């Protein structure tokens, strides 16, 4: 990424977010050069940061007139490529990036670039010519192994410049030749870098995990290409392309690696002639080894003499490095074998090896090998390289799968077979979202290949729980087992995506309708009994604990996770009511599983979400549970500081721990707001701390009195994101149970609580501060009389935006003295606001005591009940946390998240932005926005006017993509509390159906802070 783009992206986001750049094409992980372990890792050139590379135009100012004339002809054929990999596939993650290419056929519109740019599947992108004309490009070929690919564009779309083509001349790449690398500096400006070819026979560099080239020699040169220059032509003084820019050293050394053009030239001729590009393989990786090393491996002197005579300029031979199990060469070639002849022909070069293999697909070849000084002749079948390179994947339950590719198999030296999880999201989110999982079985049925896996998944009903066994490519010794909850309602379709190299798109086909969920049946269970406990009353609370697992298929409200688990407390066993932290159940677009007695699993549904006090109430069907579930007896009196109590909590291993302890403090909670992206946090509530180290280890639990009464819930409070560790901070604190009783009592009576509230955040102040702010001695005496244990009042720390313009409302800095005649010295006394439309308040403002009649606002519409997914961006009304933190609401359209590889990601529409206009038309709310965007034609540009969180306006032009990212409207039905989906196709609404495009629901979403952490259980 270049500096100007990074500045622009930063400007568009919340001021304190980390500078975000679209994810780069590949990371070099554990990559080592062949020259030794201490050699710095190479990187692909579109991965380099400009700040770390040499300045553009290095060497260019001193070019001769002959070079200048050559470059003037070359630059018109070099293009900047900007593209999105719309979904994870094979070795490529979903991403947005930029690179370089060059025209190799002006009449038919073919562009040459790198394979790691084209990717293993179709991308969505465009190229920009030197005169800044833009045209769409589509991949038509990517080599399964070598780092080159071919794109197609419409030649007729270029109207204002003459396009020629660069001729490919691999024969002109010679040691000592002066060359120029003509590329793009991250797509912003032309970069012409000079160099000299120093080697023609280096092994392909290893980039670590992900895509790597192999079975080819690379050209090395003293140059220093900059970021975004992957795919640049390497030209000689006559203007011929002699090599293809591919990678470079990451330590600042002026060394670049170029791919020879022999195989790209062959592929181009096949594409031009409309012929298939045959690619043969025996599933063996070879390396160039110098003669001295070959001798150590057992190369006989007679063969060294013969090779040196036949190839006087050669200094090495090909040696088997990796032979894949169960491949054509398995048990015939061994690692360390030196290749002498193929089909009777002495051979030392990769180019000739490729020639023979590519012309022998489906046939046999004879190899003469040297193994420990002895000759060994073998005959091996030549396989089709394209057949072991996947061109399709299936999406089901929010995850994507395909057959294991040759690239991945070679990287880990395993057999090229198995079902590979290319996107481990949705139901198939394992211990981590890291790629590399291989499915072994589903529902006790073996899944050796993709076709078998599809048939097994077709027979699994929605919401079923099945046993899945799987391994990771990095640890094939370990067979993992998990029980997964199969989602076929949020991600309802099972679809096959097939790569179409004519159109350059993924073609989607529905495979099977979801089988409806089986009706639940009642189950029986008994609870565990705690051993050696001295306090039976505390032990009995075990029967009130249930485990809650919440899966959120789409990230809303800035919440950073897709899954959370914790313990809930049953407050009414007869009605199946459970109270749980809002850090576990943040909103109601979710699936909730409730596990009772570690045995019975039932579905739950959100009944109530408290806007401020960090708890949610969920409900299950008690008829399905035949177990002695006990309703927790909630205390009606406030627990006090210094009181003795029993801490009963669940540690990270879900084990119950108990300790007798003391309440150390009860104070107004002051959880910092998350500056990167606002998300729910508790305010205006007292938090309890206790004197036991267990409290910091347990995110769920209770405080219990000796008689078994629950005095407080022990909850997880979601806090801010640490700027140093980039991890979310969780606080573990107690919430006194009397706070919950008014709400619980209404729910038990079948009444939906209708809370009202003051839209302000309070903070406690001491009497010394109150006196300075103008509180009279008389009121200070009243405070002392009212609350002997804590002399405090409450000041307005922050107003939500609703109060900003209202006359007669509270202002920041106001001190509350009383509400409805009651002196307010405890946080719990602020609860009076929840059931009054107006409050008679006495306050102090600017040292002046005054009386106000304060209106409260309804909390009914604070929760998100609608979300629109447009061009990969998740949009909804600004949620309560936004309104708490912002001083001015720019519109009712807030960007909550976006999908990597989407137009929203590519063009920089970032979370925390507000959209105010579409094509110059005001869009104050979601209805107006939807009306403005559904009729925009597919694959056309439109303008969005947006406002950052810190009040900076900007305009972005985006291109619509309905094929991969259709517009979808998710709406909650307030009568049933169910979420319904409406998909818009060609401007028409298709309720509950329509094509899903790339998985946005249950898929990979970036929501805040540039964070790529998708959540964990």
C-alpha cells in the first residue's frame, strides 16, 4: 500500500482507529531462502510497503536516450490492476489488493500478470492504463504451479490511446543484461526501476504458507521493485519482455526475483489459438542442486562428466525434493534422487522438464535416476495438473469446502486428497479460523472427497447437532472431534460455485433445499453434586446454572465476535426464563443454545435486552426438560460493602469453583468506551467486586448468601479494545439482583417491559468536587444523612445525541441533587427513571441550583431491528452505543461492518461511517437509502456521500456487484420476533429467497478497528 492511500483510508475512519489498509495478497510465514536459514524472507512485490522500498524511478533519471525511447513505448502497455478476491478459495483469502500487468495481445485484449494476483479463483476487478482509462478485467487462465496468469479485457473500451503489445522473449534473458522493471507504485504512479540480471538458475523462492511457485528456475537481478509491482514486465533495451516480476527480498536489499517467460509464452499461444493448455505432473517437486551437492547425494562421476559435456554452462542438476504420497511417483522416486534422463534424454533444466510433462498428459515417461550412486530406471504415469487443482467449491452452513489442492498437498507433503475447508466460518468454525482444516467425517460418515461430503450434508436437517472429525494440515497426527450445530436457516442454501474461465466469474448453482429441523423431544437429566462442600446452600445453586452458547450469523452493533459462551442463571424454571450477560447475548439476531445439567440442549430465544445494565433475559421451552431445574431465589435487599458471601463461578474450563469471600467495593461502573467502534457497554449501574482471585478467572457465576439466596450475578462486561495487544478487554463484575426484579416480575406476568430512561451517562463525584461545582452545604448535609457509607452525588458525564438540542434537558456538568423529591446518592436510585415519563429534578448548573421537569425517552427502539447488506457493507440505524458517544447524528445509515473482498472494502467504505447521500440524493434513513440503491444497474459506478465519526465529509465512488454481493434487507417481525430476509435482484424484491451471493451471513466480516479476529467460542 502506498502512503497516499493509507492517508485517505485513515481519514475515513474514526480518529483513534488503527490505520487500516486492505489486506495484502500473501504473508510470508516461515519462508526461508535456499541459500540458508538466515536469509530474510522473500515477499511478493504487491506485498511490499512503499515506505520500506527504494524510491520510485530509481536509476531512471540517468537513462540514455535509447532507453527513454524504449520506455515511452513500453509504458502505454503497462496497466495498474485493482481487484477483489471475493471469497476464500484454495490458498487465497478473501482480500482487496492491487498489482501490475502488461498487454500481450492488443487485438484480443490479453494481459499478463502473476498467478498470485490472478488467484486460484475468479476475481472482480479492473485495470487502469497509463492515460487513466479504466476497463474491467477477468481471469481467463492461472497456471496451477507457476506464478503467471492471463487476464482478458474489452479492447473496444479503450478509446483514447493506442495500445500495442509487449512481445515475450524468454531467450533474451541473459546474465549481465541491463533491464528495466516497469510497474506501478501501488497503483498511484508509474515506477521504472533499473537493474542487471545476475542469475538465471536460482530456485523458486519459498514464501511460506499459501501459494508458492516451484519446479521452475527463477531469474535474479539487482533491482528494488516497489509495492504493487507484482506482474510488471521486465524489459530489455529493445522493449521486449524478457521476464515477469514476481517477488523480492523483504530486508531492503536490492534483489528481485523474476519468472522466466517460457511457460507463459506457451500458455499465451494456446489461449490465442483457442487450444487447451495441457499441464502434466508426476506430483514431484524438484530442486536445482549444484554438482558438489549432487556428488554428496551419490551422483556417479561418469554421469557428472556426461552432463557437464552436454551442458557446459550448467552447474547443477535436478534433485527430487518432495514426492507426494499416493501420487504417480510414489514408491518409485525418493527424496534425494538425482534426475539424469527422461525418455533417454539428458536433462538439467525445468523448461525441458515442463515440455515433456505437458506433452505427455495421460501417457507415461521413463526416468533414469541416480540413487546412492546406482542407476534406477522407472516408468511413471503422467497426470493432469488441472485435475488436482480445484475449480469449484461448495458452500453450506456458512462455510466453504473443496477438494484438497496440489498446492496445499505439496506444501505439507501429503496425499492430494480430502475435503479442505477453505472458509472455516458459520457452523464449521473450529478452534480457530485459520485455514488448513481437512474434514474426515461428518455425522459418523466418512468424507474422503467433495462429492461424498455433499451427499452427507444433504441429509442433515437444519439445527441438527452432528459429530465432525477433522485434522489440520500442520498436525496430521491429531484427529480432532467436535459436535457442530448445523445452520440451514441463516445460511439456507447449499450451493456449488464453479469457476468459469470464459466469463471470469463464479457460476453458482443450488444443490439442495434444506431439510427442516426435526421437532425437539423432551430429555431427562440430573445435575452434578459438588463434593466436599461445607455450604449446602451454595451447592444447591448448581441446579440453577445453564450453559449459553450464542452464535451471531451477522455482526451488528459493533460487536466484535460471532460466537460467545457463558453461564446463565435460571430465574423461573416453570417458564424457562434465564438471565445472562449482554457480553454473551448482545442482540437478538442470533441462535441460542442452552445446555441444562450438562446433558440437555434446547433452543433459546431473546425475551428482553436491558439498554444499560448489561443483562439479557432469554427463554426456553421447559416442557422439553425433565430435570430438577431450580429457580434461583433472588435477594430483594442490596448487598453491602464488607458483607460476607459465597462466590460460585465458572472458570475457563467450565468447571464450578466456590470460595467464601467478602464484598470489597460497590461503585458506579465506569467501563471505558471503545474509541475504535462503539459497541454496547454498561452505564449507570453499580458494580460489585469481591476479595477472591477466582473473580478474575470467572466470567459467569453468582454471589450467594448462606441461605442460598442469590445476592448478585457475576457477569462479563465487554470493555474497550487494547491499543497495544489489539485484544478486547473483558471486565468481570457483580450486579446486585434487586436491580433485576422490576423487569423480571413484568416478564413473569407476560408483560413486555417498556422502559423509559434519561439519555445521559452519570458519573459519581465526591463532596469536595460537588462543593466546587456549586452544591450548597445544606445539600451536602442531606447527602450525609441519606447515605452514611458513601457521600456522593452524580454528575452528567455525557449526553446521548437525542438530548443535545432539547431545551430544558440535562447538560454535561450538571449535578443531580434529587429526582421526584428523593436525594440521589446511590446508583440504584437512578432506576426511578425507568418507569416515569417525566421526572421532577433538582440540579446544580454553573453553581446555580434549579428545578427541571425532565422528560424520559422510550427504550423500545434502541435495539437494532433492521440491517441492510449492500455491496458487502452491513448498514443499520446507529445503535445505542453510537448515540452515547457521538454529539451529532449525521444520518440514520451507519456502517457497522463490511465483508473482505467486497466493493465496500475495495473502495474504502469503513465501519463507523455514516452515509448521507446516494448519487447526490439525500438518504436520511434506511428506506430512502434502499429506494435509491436497488435500481442502480449492476456493474456501474455510483456516488456515496459519507461522514466520518469525527465529522469529516467525503465522497466515494463505488461499483455495484450484484453477482457476488446482492442487496439484502434483514427485518425483524415485531409480532413474532423472527428475522426475515428480502433479497433484491434487478431491482425486484424476492422475500426469503434469491441468490445469496458470497457468504455475508455467517461469513467473514470486518467490523471495527481493522480487526480480522472473527470470534471464538
